[in-house]
C-alpha cells in the first residue's frame, strides 16, 4: 500500500497546513480527519477565503440571524463569525500544538488589509484579535508592507505569534526576518520568555510565475531572434521556484551565527519560511509543482484543498529545496539579461496583493451587510 505523501513530508522537516477554512470543515469532523489521516499541522485564512466561505450556502445563516436579532452591527457580526471559526479551528489543532511542544498546530487570522499602511492601527487590531481569541496556537497575519515591518517587531516583542504575509521579494524577506529577531531580542532583554513565540514568513509562490511568464511571453513574441526567443521561453515557469530557493538560502544564513545562537539558547524558534499560493495556475505545469519543488527542513507549505488532494494522490516526495541553488541564481541572472526587472515585479505583486485582500475584505463586509439587511427587513 502506497504511503501518504502528505505524511511523508514530515520526514523532510516540512509541515503541511491547509489554506482554507469553513464552518462545515469544523462541524463535520473533516478537519479532524485531515489531521489524523494526512498529518495536517495548521491552517491559514485570509479575507478571500472567508468571503467565499460566508458568501456560499447556509452554514452561517442562523448565527448571523441571531446576531442581527440581538442588535449586532455588521462589524459585530464579522468579528463574531470569524473569531468563532478561528477559535474552533485552534481548538481542533490544540492537541497537535501540545504534542509538538508549541512548534506547530497554528491557525492564522489576518488583521484588516485596510490597515496595511498604518503601523499603529495594525498593532492595535492585532493585539485586540489576539486578546479576543485567547489561544496560544493562533497566529495573527500582518502583511510585509513598509508599515507592517515595525508592527511585526512590536507584536513579537509583545509576545504574539505572527504570520507575516504577502512576501514576494527576497530583500523584503530579509527585513521581515530582521524584524522577528529584533522583536525576540527586545523581549529577551526585558526578561520575558521567548520559547513559545512562533512566526512564519509567508512567500507567495505561483503568483510570481504568473506575472513573470506574462512578461516573458510578450518578450518572446516581440523578438525576431530565434536564439533569443528560445532563451526567453526556457525561463517560463522558473522564476517562482528560483525565488523561493534564494529566500531559503537567506533563511539558512540568517538563522545561524552568534546572534541567532544567543536567542536559540533561550529557546527561540526559527521563523519558518511558509510557501503560500502553491496551487498551480498554469495548466501546462504539473499540478503539484509548487509542493514538490520546495520540500526542505524548517518550512511550511499551506495548500488549498484541491492541491492537497492532488499531492495525496500522486505527489512525489524528496528533498528539493536545498538543491539547485546555483541554478536559481542563474535563472535570476538570465531573467535580468532578457529584460525582467524582478524588483518591479515583486513590488507590483505586493501592491496588487494588498489591494486584492482589501477588495475581498470589503466584499466580505458587503456580503454580511446584505444578509443583515435581509434579516432586518424580514423581521
């Protein structure tokens, strides 16, 4: 009998999280089954995921009705519903968290993306959500924007678990890791414990290939040089994996040496790279590409349900993340040579990501608003 590839990933030091949440996953026992059978060790959410979950079906209808009848505002309904789901999921993952000594078993909830450019508002909302949830295995998601970086340091220093989201560029990742380490150092200097603080740095993977491939297609179509066209086309589908491998190379450098060892001696945990946006968008590429090519120690892959099922069925498990690093550097050099500005690509992806989550957040609020108005009219 073939072993489960999802469980096999643990042997390589990688945790599988589910990039999805819904009320039915919790109420039907499906989440517990995924933990028991597939070795699931965590869960991520974002405004888009909640917009889809709450906007479909009747899973939330009765609860929203009760909240509206008790006089709750749209904001009250949003917080109550979302916090309830995150707290319930954290309860399901609590045995994982305890059995692994706080090393895994986390559920992530994002601060409002409307606050992405406001440091103090991000800090305030993150602390409010943390206090309200009151679960040690919750992570508060903060975007890796310029305003988000000082918020990350402050939240780590305050003892919160933080999932730093919307990372595309390696240079930004280095700033994120520095913010995490500074936060730990501040907390240690204040004589406070750091052994139960956890953080992940979430790289969005497939979106990079989507953006770069589009530019490569245009460049290939514009050149009249067959040799140059062939060189450009060979780079298709290479940028995202190369970017992740270069980020991991930085991770290995940052979380070593004397500075990190001092924190490690006090029980500090590395800030694990987390691979997000790992479903394959281009049908020309293998459906498990962004799982198979990024397997390595001290990492997380948060996987949508369809990709999770695909990898369970036919995923190939072997150490891949620490190999081919020289090729990754070569890919970046060739991308630059053919005219791809990766700094511009990643900057635009970050801006678009913040805007997309803000749009989904506003859409989610509109869904709740529509349901509350219907219920009030009916009443």
